[in-house]
């Protein structure tokens, strides 16, 4: 199994990160549902804190330090799957829209 490594992270808008991986794949992950859970994730509701995202050691994770000093991190592999799912969803929506437009 391939172990994915994050090489770049950007925050295009809150609460979304754009990730680039060592194989060139790039995609976005929306953390809105995660932030809404509260608890240790509640601090990520602050856009200023959210922008402080860091790539973990070896590119194998992504994370933040919340206001309580707790590390909030996510596995690079799980984030890759979410980003890929988003890409597929967007392509399916574009395809469906083009089919609808062509039928009209």
C-alpha cells in the first residue's frame, strides 16, 4: 500500500485546506463537519487558528495546536481519500450538468 506524503498545504478559505502530495495530486478537504463537532476541534472554528495549519513530520499528517495546547492532527492517507472523493464528486456534477445542458 502506498503511504501518501503531503508536501504543501494552503488555506484558500475557512475551513478548507488544499493539499498537494508527493506524487503531484492536489485536492481540497472541507473541515466544516469536523469543526462543527466541537470538543478538541472547536478551536478550528477560528479562522486565524485554522490558517496556522502545519504539515507533520515526514508529510504523514496535517495538524494544529488548539487553544488548550492540544495537538489536533489528521492522517495524510485519510485526507487523501477525502480529497480524491471530492474530486470525483465535482467531476460527476460537471458531467451531469453537461448531460442536462445537452438534452435541453
